[in-house]
């Protein structure tokens, strides 16, 4: 949540932005204009990737300031009613699991996951919760909406609490909503939870005798919501170490990661294609054998550019399944 008292007008939030070319003076001028409620160019340039939230050294949260202005300006065509209908009306289901196992929350991402994704000993005995009742709201930022997230945040947390189980979040947005964004709204979290990365790290660490080290290199496609919880990168690094996969340094990773461009594919396709190409070429240049994805939407969006440039793509659970012998390394790009 934007806190003007923490902003020292350093300009880092927009100087570091990968989607505009602002010097410090222009960056500061844009932030000052937004603080005054005036027109600022960044409002029409923002692709809603949340990176400026992570770039801010004081915790002022400039992304919240910018996205509120984006919403006010109506930059993205989706209305709140459209978002609510499209998200909450997806049928919900609670699939029971073993009493002593947590449930896996897949939110509304089931439509993007293959049938094989969850058919693994990795999740044996776990229940599953899915559908609109468990939609985490953060994705609405990619439609230029901030206020509806606050409006429905308590609903999201209450629905999860009613499951009365520990929860593992497959969707990075859900974890961000529970672990970070809910705090902005003063919402207490009345259940135990963890991110998929931590869960997979724990599983692999406890089952090292089942692992065949892969000897591969990957480039990681970081979801935008990870900007809220960058500290969990340590779990991914530990997963890769356990299964013998290298994450070679490249230009667009961690703090400088590029968005998959899903938010602007329909509104600015040329710009989306430009940044997808930069992203994939960078992954190839660092020597990666594949692009690794976590967000199911990123996985789908990056299918075309990785296929176009001959780079294999692998989802995080599939990578772990390959390491424990349940699946083969992909033979085709994309």
C-alpha cells in the first residue's frame, strides 16, 4: 500500500523499470505528478509487472500509487463486474485428501494445467481446492485494478480458512496475497500455509534417494507476483541444487526479471512480442537448456516464443517429476 511518508523521491522505482527509459529527473517528475493527482506518462506505459514495488529501497510501494492511477484512468478495458464474473463464477471444488496431509490450492489455474501436472507421487494423499471461491485477486492488478482486490480480500481469506486445513499454494499470486498483500489490509491469516517451492524443496530433501541428478541448465521465468515475496527464491535455488540443475546468471532474472507480458498481449501486442523475444534470447544466450515456469499463465504465454526460438520449456512440477523418474526431459521446444 502506498505510503508517501516513506518516499524520498530517489526515482529508483522508474529508473530501474525495464519497460521505460527514464533518467532520474523524469522518474522523480512522474512520481511527484502522481502524488499530486496529476497526469503522469508512466500511467500509460505501465504493464503492471509490480517490479517497482521491489525496486523501492524504502518500502513506499510505488506500484500501488501507479496502479491506482492506472485504474482511475481506465487504461485497461476490463470492468470490475467483468473481473468478478470471470473469476468468481469458475466452479469450485474441494477434493478431500488424507487427514494428515495439507491441501493443494490451485486457485483457478486448473484450466491451464495439464492432467499430468498433479498426477505425481509429489502430491500423493493431498486434497485439492480449486475454483472461483479460492481465486486470489492479485491477477486483477494485470487488468489495471487495485480497489477490487481490497474489497474482496477478506472473502478470499475466509474461504480458505473454512477449508480447515494447512494449505500449499501452487499459484504464486495466492501466496503473495496471503503472505504479503493481506497485511496491507490488516487481515490476519488463521491457517498454516506454504509456497509450492518450499513444499517441493521439503519433498525432494526427504526423498533424495529417488533423485537422478539432471545435469541441466535452466533460465527461470519469474511470475510478477513474486515481487511481493522475493525471499522465497532461496527455495527454488535449493530445489535446483537437489536435482542437479544449474541456474546460470543472465540479464533478466531475479530483480531484473521480465514479465511474460500476458497483461499487454491484447492491448499492445507489438510491445509484448518485443519483450518476449528479449526474454527468450537472453535465456538462450546464458546457455539454458530450457525455460522453467511457475505461473501456469506464464507457462502458456511463453509457449509460442520459446517454440519460435527453439527453446524447451518445462513447468516446475514437471522438472521435479523428471528428477524422480516419473517423466522424461522434453524433446520439443515450446
